[in-house]
């Protein structure tokens, strides 16, 4: 039985029961399968959603529908303005459904509700900006190649896009990909995380309501080892856009060799916040705390390393630790929560293991460092925000991505040492510099090997500004004109006029 998107307010197992979803393929929701993935809210441990466990056959059907919609459907043939109108309608619908989408995000991810509201607002802005790029998409004409030689360089949609998105920002990171691909005229098969798929399925419903034709957006839920692997291997998929761990990114590179498809990979990170002595230390304190504790620290650009000048380190740290201890850990759906619950038990155990390794490497736990088990935390996966001092550059917590509310602190003597420390890890996604000296700001921003450098701010941005990494943080860019261009192909058309001069002679 086909369940139309407009009728979806997902099936539940009864009053107050979990949301139960099928896949979204070719403009309709399938019946939920008997084999489903259960999602327990990390704040309460209660089952809040069940997603159909996608098979290779489900994925192939979705890819085939996306291929047909691209090769024979109207969407790629519509004008940029026509596609933009649909995207703007989608942005309005997302705005109208902000409260519900934010609650889904907070409940499933474990992030504080006020951050989830910000994710929805940010997603609206990304969709609207993608609409503007759809309207302005164009090529170039060359008329100075000679009197008989004219050429144009066309920019065309790249085809079927496979999108594999992570659990930490399911809506926002989808919005960094999907509207840009749609604006370019592409079709899509989306594999959201099996832990946090509700908002992606709801966006598919809203997109149909906005006027996206059937088959243009398809969503298959389930395990990455099945659904994601099939997307990466499929010869019918032209581009894969992936956000996730470096380990999985490597597997996608291998799987994509079947048709040498183009990849855009945003992988792990180990960002540093560099605080120089001339910084506005009050601003830096707030920025460092925001950088590491934003989204529970489950953020690829999390400022997990504090590199602090020796001259100001002790006083700065004393105040940082005092403020960290005052942060409110609480249930994600409570509006005054600063830090919510980590994504699941296994991840919490991994973060705690990193903290234990820091102690073995000679670091000192200055605050936090333990799981919260008393009420109201007993049923959830809560960790006290943590500061680790005296972290050596050789320590695991300095070099490896922890993905939790854990800050490692390392002191430096001068700017050259700070830059060397920041660049000494395998990752290169983002870094921040706090200074009021423009020479030092520019010197650092040029020397830091990362796709983004923030100066006197952190985890900041706008839809117009591209993001992405270097080194083990991946390649390709999202957002901005460059992110839009990731979903296009360039075609050169060359035209000679008049009679051809014989090459071989007559």
C-alpha cells in the first residue's frame, strides 16, 4: 500500500507510542517493514521512533526512481526560477513546522531544544539561499576566440546524488546538501542516520507539499553498511555527498570505484581554539565554552582543543572551570538546558574511555569527567562537561576526535608554537584564533591548515560561506556558490562558423 506524503503524521504503536516510518520512495511512503530499527531517546531511554530497516532492494528501487526522475522527469528541465519557487515554498513550510521539527531533533539527538530551534532556523536560511542560486545558475560565453569561433561553457545538473547524513545535525546537514542539489536540477537518494531519521522523512513530506515532483527526493532508512554501501557502489548514482567519520569516508571511497563517481566528503575534525595574550579574554572565555560544549560537543568542528598562551593560562582556566561547573546539564526538551544527553550508551562509553586515557597520559581532570547517574539522569546518557588540563601533544585526547563535551588544554609560548600545535593533528576542518592584533590574526589564518578559520568567533557562518576540510577531514565543499557547484557538471560547447579550412589538403 502507498501512503501519500500529505497524509503522513507517522503511524504510532498506540496513544503516546513511538513514531513508525516506512521509506519515502517515488513520492510516497511505503508501509513500515516488520524489521525495524528502534530509536531510544538518549535523555529518557524510551523508544520514540521506529524506522524500516532498508535492504539493498529498497535502496535499488529508490535509486532507480531517482534515475528515472532525472533522465525523464520534468525537474531537471524546469527553469531555475521554477525550481527556486518550489524551494522557497519548502522554506516556508519548514518555518511553519519549526516547533515540531525542533522537538524531533532534540528528542532523537539529545541536543538542547534551543539549539534544535537554531538548526531549523539555519536550515530555512540554507534553503532560501539555495533558491537564489537556482535562479542565478548560468554558464559563460566566449566571443573573443576569433571571428569564426564562438564557445559557451554550460553548467548542468550532475545527475543522481546519493546523500549520506550523520546523526548529530540531521536536519541542518541535510539542508547543506539537498536544497543545493535540487536547485541545480539534480535528483536525490538520502540515507539518514538510523538513529535520527525523523526530520529527514518529514522534510521529504514537506518537499512534496511544496511541489517537488515524485521521484526527485527518495529516503531509505537503515544501516549504512547496507543502504549507504549500496548507494556508494551503484553505477546509477553520479555523485555521493557524505558527512560522517573519516573511517566510514574511507569505505565510501573504496565502494565508489564502480563508476568513478565524484565524492564530496566532510569527515572528522579536531579543531583548536587558540587564545593569544592580547585577546579580549571575556569574549574568548565565552567562545571557548561555546566551541566545545555546543551540541554536547558532538560536532565535527567542535573546539575540542584549547591552546592557551602561558601568560594568561592560569587565570583564564580558573574562570573557565568555574563557568563550566555552572552549566546546566538537563533533559533535551527543557528550554533552559545547556548540555543534553550523548547519542547512545556505546558513544558515552567511548568518551569516558578517552577521559581515562587522558589520566594515563598525565593530564588532570579539572572538572567533570564522569557520567551523571542520579535523577533525573539515571535513564539517560549524560556526561558532566569536562576540562582536561596539562594535555601533552602526544596524548590521544589531543590527537583523536572525542565527539563529546570534553575540552583538552595545552599551553604554548608564542604564536609559532600555537600554529604548529594546531596543525600537528591529522585533521583540518576548522580552527579559531582569539586576538586583537590584526597581524597575528592574518598570520594565523594563513598558516592554519584547515578549511575554515574563525577569528574572534567560533562555529559561526552564513549560507553564502562554504565549509569543508583538508587532510583527513575530507574534500569538497558545502554551502556557498562552491557548494552549489558540487552538484553541477561543466560542459564546453565550441562552434565554428563559415567554411572549414581543409587540414589534409584537397
